[in-house]
């Protein structure tokens, strides 16, 4: 159930009209005004649902939804009285439907009285600056930017148009593009791990680089992105970074890559375009991961990964080898138990 307190009323529209707007093909069922959005298991006759994961085929066969976004291949499993909204990519279709049904995110456009803003800072049009925000000297904030409560934007930073910076974020030494979302608690531009042992003490090397974040990047809650030591830490356009990710100094990440929760990337590693690092992947320093590579969850990457490779394990190896290693280990343990 969608809580109207947080997400508001959905747009009043019939299922057939939604299909025309989103480019769905319609099969079976009866047209009806959509009153809600629900999972297959909990949907009722007025609800729109979707089938995007084969684990829920049992729910699909028994759903009472009024309409389901579905692919051609799964039509035979849909009850006869349910309208099928057919599309090649169900999750993309679902995203399109939500963009029609759900009200667009809106924001207030004023500066709260408790915000502290330097006289040399430049604030764009239609911005919202929350309570107890601090914006320091020579900061540039673009148009339509939202900055949540208790966030600090330090001297000289730049945030592009239409960006959303949530509560309790700290930003320093950073140039942030347009349409970026930074979720609560993120720390961007802190100093990297520039520590060198010198006899019985540690020497800190001053970190002189920046963080450069491209357009439409999403940064998860409590994620940390360190600034470069001399060269910059760079995050490419359209890259998605989940919660609790650590990106060290001088790391470069290309466009449209995905880093899932608890990934850690050590200093000076280069990650290409469209790379996927699943949960808890660790990447050692000074490595290169090629375009389109994928690392399975909990992988430990200790050497370069060629473009398009799928790897897994500790240390990470080709996925086929990793699966055989796992099967061999399981067989070995099982044999020992039988003796």
C-alpha cells in the first residue's frame, strides 16, 4: 500500500489510457480507473501491478490485480480476467507508468531563516535551503537546487542545476554536476588515506585534489567519496552509487556504472563505463576494471579485469572458474563428512 501522506494521490486515469501513453499493448481484461499500485500478491481489482521477477510466478497466477505490466513470454500465466499491459522490458515499463501516475516531486523555494550563507556565495533561482544549512565563501549553487537541513557546503564548491542534496550531508573540495542526488549522511570531498609510515610514527600527506561528479549521478546514504591526492576523484555521468559505499582518493569511475551497498574501492583504481560491482565487493588500489565488467557479491578484486568479464570469488576469477571452484569445494567437504 502506498502511503498518501508521503506520496500523494495517484493520477486519475484509466488503464487503457495509461497503456497508450506508455506504449503498452493491451490484452484481455476490462478497462477500469486505476486507484492504486500494489504487488501481485496484495493487489485488488482497482490496482495496477507488474511481473518483473520469475520468483513471483505463483503470485502472478493468483493475482487479483486489475492490470499487470508483463512481457509477451509470461502472458499465459496471467488470469483471464486481468488486463495485460505488454512491454518488452517490464521494469522500464513500470518506471514509465509511475512517472505518469505519481505526482512529480516538488520543493519549496525559499531559504530558511536559520541557514547561514556567505555573502560571496551565489545561489540560483527557485532553490530551497533548509534549516541550519551552512554555505561558505564562493560556493556556487545552480537553479532549482534543494539542500536539506544541517548540510554543510564548504568553500568554493559548486552544485549544478536541479540537484538534490538531502539532510546532514557534508561537501568539500567538490564540483557537482546537474540533476545529482546525494542522500542523507553522505560525505563528499574528505581527505583520502594519505598516510605513510616513517619509523615509529605516521606522516600525513596533504590531499590536494578534488571530487568531480558528473550529471545525473545518485549517491547513497552514508557513502563517502574522498578527494584526490593530486589528481581528482571522478564519478562519470549517470553512475549509481548505493548506500554505505567507500570510494578512495584518485578513483575514476566511468559513465552509467553501478556500485551496490558496501562496495569499497581503494585509491587510484579506474573503473570503466557500465561496470557493475555487486554488494560488498572490494577493489584493491591502482587497478583497472574494463567497460561492462561485472563482479559478483563479496568478490575481492586483486588484479585488473578485462572489459566485459564476469568475475567472482576471493581473489576474483572468471565466473566459470569461480563456480567450478565452489562446486569442487562443496564436493570435497561432502566426501569428507561421509568417511
